[in-house]
C-alpha cells in the first residue's frame, strides 16, 4: 500500500474521511476556496507574513476565482500536523518549513536548510536553475503533494543563551530548541534538544523549560521578545545558513485546477520567496542595533565550537546517505553550491569587502 492510500485509511487520515468532506474545496458560481493550514502562529513576524502573502497573491491574480483561506497553527490543526492534514485531504495546502517533516522523509531537510549548507542565494540558484525544484517535486509526489519554495528567512542566528558558550562542553545537558538535523547535530554535543512551534518558544524560555533557543534572526527574535529573558545572542549559526519556507498543495487538488491557476500558485510562491527574503534582510540590521541598545550582548562562537558543529553536522547527514533520494538531493545541492559559491565569493564578496573599506 502506498503512503497516499495508507493516509486515507489511517487514524489521522481517518478522522480525515469525515474531515475531507468538510475541507473539500468549496464552489460557488464558478469560484473556489482552498484552505491553507500553516505552522505559524497568527501574525508571527515574517513567516506568517509569507503564508498570507501567498494566499493574497493567489486570490488577487485569479480575481477571486480561487480564494485561499489561511489558518494559523492551532486554528484547524497543530503546527506540526499540517503535512498530514494536506496529504490526507483535511486541508488543501500548507505553508511551513519542510524540515519539520524529516520524519516523513529526511530529504525534506534540504528544502528548508541543511547544517553547513547553502546561503539564500546559493539555495535559489540550485532550486530554480540547477534541479532543486524538480527534486522537491519528486519528493512531493511520494506523498501526494505539489510543493514550491515560498519564503526564506536568510541566514539565521545562532540563538539565545542564558550563559556564554566558551567551548563544545558547554552544550552538555543544555536544554535547547532547534528543529531538524541541526538539532540532531547539537544533540551529539550533549544538548537536550527540543522542537517546539514558534508560538510556544517564549513561554518555554521564560519558564526555564529551555536554557536557550534559536528562532530566526534579529527582527523576528526581537518581535518574539527573547531579549526580555536572556541577553547572550549568537548572531551566526551553523544550522540554517538560509531557511526556505514551502507552500505545498494536495496534488489531487492541484491537478484539478485549470493550468492557469496552477501557474498562478507557482508564481505566487516564487514571488513570496523573494519578497519574504527581502523582508527579513531589510529589518534585521535595525533590529540588531535596537537589541544591542537594550543591553543584549552580541557574540560569535569560538572556533572550537564551530569545529565541533562541523563534525556533528557531517556525522548527522551521513547517517541518512543510505536513502537513495536523500543522497541525490544532498549531492545535487552540494554540487550546485560549490559551483556557484566560487563566483559569489570572488565577485560580490570581493566587491562588498572593498566597498566597506573604501566607503567605511
């Protein structure tokens, strides 16, 4: 039995048997409404914006013939339940970070971020011009999804800590929130890693259930209020050098749409991807200045910690290389990143260094 058949008759998909009738796209005078579930609390800075941007663009470009109704985490299903809700037919599409779903397939890691992986520009190069989109689609077909990148946070911060990190040994027993394989790598350093939805992180940190957390970057982190609890902030992290967000539509729903509306979903996702990246990068600099003015101590990990991160990350990724599709996705991204990063470093990188030197 394939996964799509299993989900239709499984327990979660089982409540889906009744729910799918409720959630089936609504029709009225030739118009149609799709339900988008998200992994984001309503109004969560940047990430919920990307989901809403996709929905609004689809609705506008179809002149309302296709209306997307956005549900925040918990309004229809929980933050980490959106994948199964869409594969089972309980909802029509989701917006999330696909590395939340590595339990479904480890290859999903690469469509958000891999430890020591690609930057936002390198990821876009791979996705749109070097086979990444096709691999995302191949992975989605296994689960009855049609997936597109639909947001990017840019490089994420190393996170918030109650104490300074002076060496790898400081992670021993540390209760830390970090999703995906970055979290698995951190676990190899002795951390007690937890994966919480973004809307639950502040309370966990405030209560002492967490000793530290990563979230996104200065702007979103400031909005979340982590600076109210702890003042040690590491601005560069190994786990998410860029974090892609995804829009995934139930494949049967997607294929039932006219070709023009299918293309509009693809365009809306791509537009949200670039718009959202610019949103984060535009806001991060000023937010970091405000955090520093509020007494936050901005730090970088020492080389010994970076070395430990590198070993743990490589060991973690290697554990999945016996999966043929995971290996193909990993190697494809690595080859593309190596090919494109050389010019980015020698061209833009050298220019930016000289610009900063000349203009101060």
